[in-house]
C-alpha cells in the first residue's frame, strides 16, 4: 500500500494534466466498487450501510489518472474527478448541493491544471444552463460533451436501423427530453432523415418554445404532450431526459420499436414492459487506441460489456485533448448543430474514438467485430 | 458539501430538555475535555523540543489555551448539573498520546504539528462545530467558540507545514502517511459508528453513540464531518486528493 500510494503521489506531481473528467456514480453498487478498489484487496470491503454514511461526506476529488492514446500516436493525460454526488441524491431537491459539488470538482480540475474539463452525466445536466456558476479560469475550459453524445446517439440509431433492416426515412421518431441540449441536438440531426418527428418533455411550456425555435430553423416537429399516446405511434425512440434514476415508462410502445436509452443515469425503468422493442444504450463511444487508469479502475469506472467504452460526454474532452484543441466545444443549451456534430465526429474518429458496440441490460446486441458501420 | 441529511433541528430552540439529555452531554463533554487536556499535554511536550524561544512561548501559550478550553467544558457541565471528567489514560486517547510522544522522542517538530494540528484538530474542529449547532444555550455557544479557536490554530500551523512541504514534497507526504497510519487508525476506531473494541473508558456508563440521536447528532455524522475536515486540510497542504482519498478509504470502519 505504501509504495502504491507513493507512486501515485509522484505521478500526481510530475504529470501535466491535459484533461479532467468530472463524473459521479450511478448506483450504490458502482460507488461500493470504486471504494473497494481504493481500499485495496488487503482490507475487507466497507459494508454497504457504512458506504451510505461515508460517501456523502467525501469532498470532490481525483480518484485516478487516465492516460489515453490515439491511433495516430497522440497522447493525453488526464484525471477522473468524482463529485461524489450520492446516487440517491440526484433529484431536484438536492440541486443546490449538487451544483456546489460540481463547482468544487471544477475548482479541483482547475487547481490540477487541466486544460479542458468534460462534465459527465448529471454534472453536465446541472451546469449546461449555468456555466456562469463554474469557477472562472482562462487556462481551463469546460465542455458538457453533449455534441459528441448527440453524434454517438445518432450513429447508434443508424446502426440499429441497419442491424434491424429498417428504413430510417420511413420512421416516426419520438424524442423524450427534447428540451434538453442533447434532446434538441438529436432532433436537429435526425429530423431531416425521418418521416415524422414527435418531441416530448415534462415542461410543456418550454417544449413549445423549443419546438417553435426548431421550426424557425426549418426543423418540422410535433409536440407530443401525451407520452402514452405518442409512444405507440413512434417506431424509433430516443430517451434523453434528465432523470435522477431509471424511472421512465413509455407505455404502449409500437411493436419492434427501436429505443435508445441515452441517459446517464439511464432513463428507462427496469420494470418497463416493452415486449418486442429493440432497446440499446446510446451515447457511448469506444477508444480503439489505448486507455489506462492509475490506479487500475478498468471495468469499474467504465462498466460496460466491451473494453474501453466511455460515455461520449467524457470522451469529448479526451478527443479534444488528443487534438490539442482546448476549447469549450459544447456549452449552454440548444446550440448543437449538424455541422458541430460532424466536426466533433471527425476529431474523435481521427483519434480512433468511435461508436461503441451496441448493447443493453441483457448484453451485447451485435458482434463487436461488425460495429462501426457508420463511423464517419 | 455538507450532506443534507445532517441538516435537522439545528436551532438551539428545538433542543430537547436538558434534564433528559444531561447524561448524553456529560459524555460528550467528557470526550471533549479529554481531547483538550491531551492537547495541552502535547503542546507542553512540544515546548520541550523547541529551540527557538518564540516557538517555546507559542507552544506554552497553546497549552494554556487548551487547558482553558477544558475548563470551559467543565464549567458547562457544571451549569447542567453533571460532572464531566477527563481520562487521558483511556485506551484510544492513550494511544494518541503515545503516538505524539514518539514524535517528541524523535524531536520531530513537523511531525508533532501534523499529528496535533492536522489530525487531532480536524477531528476537534469538525465535531465541536456539529455539537455547537445542536447543543442548547451556552453549551452550544462554547462548543462553537472553541471550534473557531481551534480552526485558528490550524491556520497558524498550515503556513509552517506548507513551507516544509515546499522543501521536499515526497518526504513530507511520506511522513504524513506514516503518521496517518498511526494516528488516524486510532481516531477512526474512536469515530466508528459502534465501539467494537469494548468500552472507550471515557463515557460514564454505556457507550454514548447510540444515544446521540436524542440530541440531533449521530456517530456517523461526527465521523463524516471529521474525515471531510481532515481531507480538506490535507488538500490545503497540497497533498494530491487521489492519494488522500485512498488513505481515508483504507481506515477501519
């Protein structure tokens, strides 16, 4: 233990940090696994009830170093910073406490000297409309990572349609969470490719405003106020709502509908009965160069059935660091355009960051060797 | 960063009648007095290894201050009709004193500051602050005042320790880690939700921890707040957060 701690300390001192990833754990199980790695195999694991007592008190801080390598030989060094938002406190009731945690995590990233910071999962949701609440520092920039998330959701939809032999152009697309940055970005990118677009969100007034803005841009959408009714009409569904836990029920979904759950945390309730629906987890990318954690959190921080798969919101910062483009690529809400999506896709692909093989809660949906049909 | 779960009944006006909770405050005061007397002993010992007369005077002044804190806690016990007695020979406190005396034996001034100001004071500042928020009347005010004074001690030591770390960060961090294993392991056992090693020898009857809920406190909250304060203090020293996180997660629970 002493040696490993000393070596990490040495690394922390000697390394220039290119990027930082701010994330949080989606479940208590995931949090327990992170603490188990930190505690080491020589110690008995912390009991689950003790973890729930201890974790909320941990101030945001780095958990490990992350080194990524590109397929064209570029390298970038980073930190994974956990905000330690307790998994059961992602709800709106804790918004002020959680924003404070993200701010503290951002301050940590700045102090560590990160040139670009990606905001993962709820960190991004909390901050996308509140960038002014982040600490200001000219040599550290922040990105929500939402543009690459949109890119991989769109690629995933195309991939799934190809796997299922569907024609996207004949589809009715329903976007749940359409008022968010990711939801509206997906709408802009996919609307020209499908027959009909239905948009849904909890806040109907805001939905009307977003729909009106999209229509002004030439994107034709219909407001789906009754999710139960409209979900039956859609044969392609993107779930991009900002939900604290997997609680979304789509109701009478169309038989054989393709459903992309793009939430972090996931949107769809495990109890959702959708017989025949083809569900996949969207917004995930895979690093085909290299990714190394120190200490080794492989499979703990990236809990996916395929290696080196990461949420695209975090990958965006890594891709930009590999490209040496330290700029706030995704900020605010409602600014994701097709052109920006193409641009970040090109940057990511140049460094070997591509759509991850598709999978869902039951496991892989395709042979990993046959993926990337739609890589740009 | 304070968990919302801990925000409950913070107004002294909401506190339960002192007559029913006096035995709980008696044990809380006994623990606090023991900590203060131990701190006074530590500073007195520290004065014996200081070369600079100003440092000697400083250490003796701190020792006097800690004795004053112990007296203030004893006086608060008197106000609520309980006699709070300290026991620096109680098993956990004795171990903490022995750890400090090893630093004295090595004439390691910096190690003494790390143990007293970073480790023991983190525990004191955090736990007194929590108690200060829920304890009624002058009892609460005394805990809050002493928490603030202890925090000033930490600030004073911080500049010396930062300068020391700037000279050789690796050597400094290794020293903190060695002391962490010794001192924080004992503190973690004291702060555990349940005393698994038997009676602590400070509480007057049975362990006070299960009764803390009756005064809007909990052992888990005091531990969480103390470890949070400790991590933040280590951050201020500049020790990498991923390193200190591993240290803390490896402590006994």
